């Protein structure tokens, strides 16, 4: 009678947002990415963040080369997002 344990566990908005960049980079482990995707499907608040971040990176990518693991670039992007009020949105 034991139910098969789910491969993924529900995550909250904070966890989803924390994984945002790695998710977009495709750097998450598969189960972690599925958890994020599952959360996005059920959450009304997070998808706009992810869509904005993705389009932001695409826009940045048109004018500059992003090193895949460039911490400086990531920090610059995060600061820009903060300037856009990203951190206040939660
Ligand atoms: Zn959420």
C-alpha cells in the first residue's frame, strides 16, 4: 500500500527564484529543473520573473558575449534586475 514516492518534491517561490538562473542556463540537475518547471506550472507569480530574466539575458546577449559561468556578468545582471525592482517583487 506504499505509494511510489515522487521523484520531485514541491518547492516554494523562494526556491524556484533561487534556481532561476541555473534553470535558464540549463545547469540544474534534471530533477531540480523538473521541480522548477512543476512550480512554474502551478504558480502565478514566478513565470513572469523567469520570462523577464530569460528575455533580459537574450537582450544582453545581443550586445555582449556572456561567459557561461561568468560571475561578474551574472552579478551585473542581478544588479540590473534589482534596479528594475526584481527584488521587491516577492
Ligand atoms: Zn512561485
